[in-house]
C-alpha cells in the first residue's frame, strides 16, 4: 500500500499560520496530480488546493490568497502553507494523489484521487 505521511498540524489563534507537509513516493510527487482536502465533523470532505505535473495550481475560493500549495522535489513532499487562518479553517486535512499527470477539471472531486494520508487536525480558535 502506498503511504502518504503527513505532519504539521496543530492549534493556532485566528490570524496565525501553519505549514502542513506530506511525504510521498517520488513518482507521485514528480509525475502526478496531488491535492489537499479537508473535512470537519458532520461535513463532506472538500478540496482545498491541487498541483499538477507542470506546477499548475487550483484553489478553493475560501482559501485563495491565504493558502499556498507546493511540491519539494528534493524532499519528495507536498506542502500547504496556511496563513491568516480563520475559525472556518478548522478541520482534518488530508493529502491525496491522483494517477493523472494534470489535475484539470474535476480537481476538486475526492473520487478522482487514489491514495490518501491520515491527516493532522488543524484547529483555529481564540
């Protein structure tokens, strides 16, 4: 089974920052569409951001301008830098990888992704 190992979750006050990381097999980081999703209790898992083989990105409207998704090819990791965090960002965050090279349309559908991390909790509260 492919392992996606996440780290970097925690608790912060509104306006704070966190950086999530996801260690993945080299092939997936270099060649595949990868994404971050999040899920709060009682809600469906929703897409946050994606990045494809060519570095093209997509963001949910709710996080655009505050979150940045990136790949580090030397470390074989996917990252999510989260700035100016809001209470509404509280959720479990999951990294995911797709067999496709390009995320394209449907990047925000959880059904498009094949492998998932176990997601750290992010809590934003005063």
